[in-house]
C-alpha cells in the first residue's frame, strides 16, 4: 500500500509538470483489443501481490490519457488545479458523505458558503443551492424545480392525465435536457428545439413563436433552458430577451452555464452573462473551465426553500427532527441523492487559495488564449472558421474551424468537396491520437449544415499562452497538410 | 501545495491507524454556530497564503468526523479500504471522465470487467451495467429501464394522458424510490408501500394483494423494487416469492441491494439473496459494507442493449460514429450523466488486491461481528432487541435495539413509558457525540410502532471483533445508564 501511495505521488508530480514538457505523449493509444491484451483485467483468484498491484497501477496510468497535459484539448475539462486536487485528496482520505451536519460539519458549512458566494456573483441576495454529480444532474434540478413550482401536486399524483408540458431549449444546447426529459416523464417530443443564429445563440423571436405554437396546440409551456456557453460553438444565449419572454408567459428560466459560467468571475467577460440575475436557477460546472477536480458542479436557485419542499422525503433514519443542533444544516433532504460526495469543499479551497482576483485572472487568461487562437484561425492558410468573421467576441473559450488540406484548397465547394472535407477531421484525429501529440475534438453540426470540424477548447489549467496555441495549430497542419 | 500534500499524507496515516488507537475522539463536535466562528469560511479577497491554507485544511480535518475510526457506526459506510483509496487517489490525479474509450481507455475496460464479474456472481451470463453517482441513482436506472422496457414510447411522448403506472416497494425500503417517483413523473401516490413482516421483509401475499388492488383501480402495475438489506432493520426481501408475482403479472423486478449486496461475495451469506438471478436489474453500493471509497455504486441488468436504447441521445460531439476504434466501448451514452467520475476502477483495484476470497472474508468478518453484537444485545441487561428472538439470522449486518436505562426497567409499558424511552436514544446520542467516544444512528419506525431505537451497523473496514463490539455496547450503557 505504501508503494501504491508512492506511485500516486510520482504520478501527481509528473502530471503537474510544466506544460512545455513534451517528452511523454498525451496518450499512448492502444485499441480496445490491444489494451485488453496488455492489461491483466480478469478478476477472481488469486489476489495480486503488492508488486503486481503497483505494476497494474503503473500500466493503467500509462495507458490513460494525460488530461493535465496542455495538449489535451478534447473536452471541456482538462488539467486540475493544485488546490482543488488537495481538497479532493483530503475528502477522499476523510471518506465523508455530505448529507447531514452530523457527519460532515465542516464540509456542510464550506458548501453553504461557496453557494452563497456564487449566488451573490449572480446578483441574488437570497436563495438556495446544492452541489450535484455533474452538470447533467444540475440541469435536472432546474427542471424538477420548474415543475414543482408550477404544479406541486405532480409530486403526489404524477403527470398522468395532465396536459403535455413543454420544455424549450436551443438546438445547440447540451443533450442533458433531452435525456432528462425522458427520465422526468415529458418525452422528447415535449422538448422544443429552438433555432439559433449563425453563432449558435437562441433566437428570441423563434422562442416566442415556439411558445405561441405550443400554446395553440393545447400543450403547456413550462420552462426554458438557456445556455451560457454551448458545448460546441460556445454561444451565450441572449438572457435579457429570453427572460422577457419567460416573464410574459410565466415560464421558469433555467440557465445552463455549466461551461460558460466561469465568465461570472471576470469583470472583462461577465457581460456575456448579462441578465443571469433574472434566471430562476443556474447550473455551473467549476470542473470545466476552472479546473476543479471532476466532479464539481453546482446548482443554485433564487427561490428560497423550494429545493427542500420539492425534493424532501423526510427519512426518519437520517433527518431526525429531535437532534440537538439546528437541523436546517442537514441539507441532504434537498437532494435527489442520498449519499453525496463532498464536491463543494474543492471549490471552496480553490477560492480561498486564489481569491476572487486569482480566479478572475485564470478566466481572463483562458479567454485570451481562445481569442488569440480564433484570430490565428482566421489568418492562417488552410484554417477556416465555422463562425462568421468577427463573431468570436461573443463566444466562450471555444474555437471551431475546418482544416482544409492543400489538395482541397481553391476548388469549387460542391457537395462532393464537403464530403471529402468531412473526412479530414477524423483522419487528423486518428493521426494525432496515434502519435500522442495532441487531442482535439471534432463533430458535425447537422442543423448548421456543417460537416465534421474541429473544436479547440481552452481551460484554465495549465494556463495557456500563444506558444501553446501555435503548437496546436501547427500540429493540425502537420498532420493534415497532405491528406 | 507541497505542504498541503504533506498534510494529506499525515491525515491518511492517522486515519488508517489501528482501531484500538482511541487517543482522538471520533468527532470533536461544535454546533453550526460555533463552527462558523472557528472556521474562517468567508470567500472573496484576499487570497490565503500557503500557511493559512494548511491551517484551514488542518482545521477542516480536525472538525470532520473520522469515518475510518471503528467508533463511527452512524451510517452504512465507514472506513475506506486502502487499495480502494489508492485507486481513488490515482483517478483524482489523472482527473479522468468516464464517457468514452478515447478519454478513459483503461478505466473503461476496468469498469466493463468488474461489471461482468458482478453479473456472473448474480448468475447472469450476459447483460449490461454502469457505475452511478450513488445508490439512489442506481435505483433510478432500474426504474427508467422498467418503464422503457414496457413503454418505449414514453421516451418520445411522455406520461401525459397515460393510465397511472404504479411502483411497488416495501414500507421498509429506502426513500430513494419515493424521490425518484417524483422526478420520473409518477408521483408518490403511485408508489405502493407494501407491508412487511416483523423483521422488515416484504410480505409476498401483501404484494399480490396490492397488485390486484392497483389493477382493479385501473392503474397499471409497472415494477417492484425489492430490497436486499433494508436501511434500518437490514431485512432481505424474499426474492423467489416476489419474482413469482412479477412473472405472473409481467412486472419488472429491480433489486435494491445497495446495502446487503455484499452477501453475494460470501458462500456463507449469499443464500440471503437467493433468487436474485431472477431480477431484471440490481443496484449494489460497494461503498457501503465493503469500504470502497465514496462514491462507488453499480447498476446491472440482465437485459443486453436496453441501457443504451433507453438512455442514448446520440450527441454528435461526443459519440461520433466515424471514430477509428470500436465505438461500442464508448459507454457514456448509456448514462444519464455526461461527465462521469471513474468509480469502477476503485472496486476493480480492490478486487485485484483481495481476490474473491479476500472480499469474501471481509464480508464474513462483518457479518460475524453483527451476529455477535445481536447475541450480546439479547443477553445484556438493559438492551432490548427490536426484532423477535432468533430472527437475526436472516438479517444483514444491522443490529437494532433499545437501551432501557435502569430507571425505566421493570415497569409497566404504558404509552407514557414508551414516550420516555423514545427520549433516551437522542440523549445518549448527544452525549456520545459531545464526548466523541462513539457515533451510532437512531430512528423511530412509526409503521412498526417503534419509538427511537439504536441501529448499530457493521462494515468491513476496519475489521471489527468482539472487543470493539463490547466497547460500543459498554459505551451506550455508560452514557445511558443514569438517564
Ligand atoms: C437500501 C438502500 N438503498 C439505497 C440507498 C441509497 O444509496 P446512496 O446513499 O448511495 O444514494 C441506501 C442508502 O443508505 C440504502 O440503504
Ligand atoms: C453546456 C453544457 N451543459 C451541461 C453539460 C453536462 O455537464 P456534465 O458533463 O458535468 O454532466 C455539459 C457537458 O459538456 C455542457 O457542455
């Protein structure tokens, strides 16, 4: 065990090595079949001895993706903040469950403090909140509150026999709303996908029209899910106009700021989220841009007391009312979970360590790298932005572009040409993964008639400068040029 | 940061100190108000320096509950297995998300291996599964599959206009089913609470009658949630009889083995779960009895392919079908989460380290301690078991009892007497928490007309013997004798 710990130490040190250490690949790729051969996966008998375990851990680490390497740009998360990691390790060692003050006194207070601080950033002086197991679940909290707020009787008698209720979300929004709509009993037909503009922002007039249409069909508009920082294009939906529509029709406004919410921390960028104070609820994932360790997702609402009324089940074995301390600190009954990992403490410790201003500069550095990248993409030969020129200023730290190999340049852009371009990103991706020099995501956006393009996303850890951005674009060029 | 790490090290070592080290209290209790004074909780400016951060961590650790101390018997989890912890720290350092093979190649294979091994233990040769953020969520997976299996169109059109669907669960079952029933749109009225026998086991004839009644009311019976190891009394529902009823009426059988599922690992105790192979789905929390680090909860089903059909949303940015490896390893679309913590690896590493037989002996030791405790409770003056004599043999590692102070012994058991007895457990609990010598949960069970009683639960880490059990009972006696 001591040696496993030593290995963990060894790993951690390497992980936090300076970003210019490119002596190790970001991934040492093996196919599922090869990896199954390399790793002695099977369980049963006999038990492995210490030496074997150490070797196993070393192999697992070796074939895992080094997400802390700056060349890992594949998802909306990446490297992990050192203080956040310290917080994570501490809570792992203490193995605490965050349901009552009784078992998690200090962590309960830290969670409450950080939630209140975030609510203040949003512009609310009261309200409530909870940390959840990821943004998909935080979004579900928003939907659950929206329904309970309008129809508390659904908690007792369900949706049967009711008029269909409808959720509105943009065509560029995250799929978690669609998944939640199934579990929550709405059905995906009752999620209206509102068209977006060429940057991926919800069109308010389209939302208005959609609400009217739903009303005329005899269905009941319930809630709007607006996004601050869409997953692919990084769009911020126009909250003031959306809030007006919600107000007019009495709809709950949930803001999915899982990705783009970090803008709140920055005087330079929080204008992107103007109007967020008019939301009923907000979800934000500090484990994305800010580099809090996975999982770290928070849900806040400006409605005081609603979370408890909506979700409580009053289990007598956990939430005894005859305890000898103020049981309002037993937050567990607000949750849809029972046991709940201590995620709030990680963010609290990061906030203590960096302060408001330290977090702000992490966000500013991240946006600056993204803006530099967007600018390069608009200038470099062979790179072609997906968004219209100049529109990057309103986006989150995403840069979307096609790479056009030399053989495809200067040709007529027929359907056949686009088809050939659509094959480029997957092939470049395969090449980068096999060589371990970079990992960047790609995807098509069918509703924008966009074939496979790259999405380069920027996160705060490790901090990225121009040299790293240049490296990434050079590498894509190197691998794609001759396709 | 290095010093924060050193502190983490220091903590871990103390946490895993031998169980007889009683030089530190299990908790150093402060009220919420006192603790808010002691901890500099506020966030903002200025940032704390390293020395302050270290001090903060030390204080948070000091006022946190030492769940790894054998005197922590307050919940269904406790100390953490050293190998599991090593696995947790490794995944924290690697900061990996478990949604695609691309970003988590080794972890995806470990998860698949451990899920298949558990399915084999249950008795299934095929099927599917996933790790979830706790047992409440694992149970939700069961309910989601039950509905999708019968009514796939609910995924598209929702529950509106349908006949009410009904879930059956015992009156002693965990409240997560009730919470899920709200979120999933059933409403809590459509959860039928089936009566249990005096040990807390679902009565099959009562289930039969309940199904008939629901049918006669024009509602639609959908699924039964049977429990293996109820939260308070530790009852195992009689699966064969319940499975017969499910078969007769075409109901989905979900088994909540979150607490008692560890019995599967033991030749001596797996008879408690006879019939589990007839279930459609099973939830089990290795973070409970087995001491895997929180959170570690798994969901398995014998239906191949259903999890994907039910939950997929085919996000193109994550689950591209034109990848260069076999994308059936991209398990993320089976999940209701998007990002998902790597929980399976912790259990996989524990299994490698202990082997089947090592885990078996952990379970056997745990049950033996519980049986010894139950025996002592039935013999000791002032201790009074909640369950009828001899019935412990069929229960999980829970021991439920009243402690009757000397002043209450040998008296007529009037309502007033029971009322006075109901005040004993909270007062003893307060005394133990304030002195930091023990933490044991208590609760009433109104449906059994049982006023506040203690629930002593046994978990595998640290291993407990007779000396520790004697200490616990002595301590309750010491604190309660003169009340
Ligand atoms: C029987 C049972 N099922 C499910 C759960 C929920 O598990 P979790 O706390 O991981 O959500 C519990 C928790 O105590 C339980 O006792
Ligand atoms: C906009 C947006 N919302 C929600 C989520 C879901 O967050 P999580 O992965 O924590 O469930 C994501 C994930 O990428 C996202 O991009």
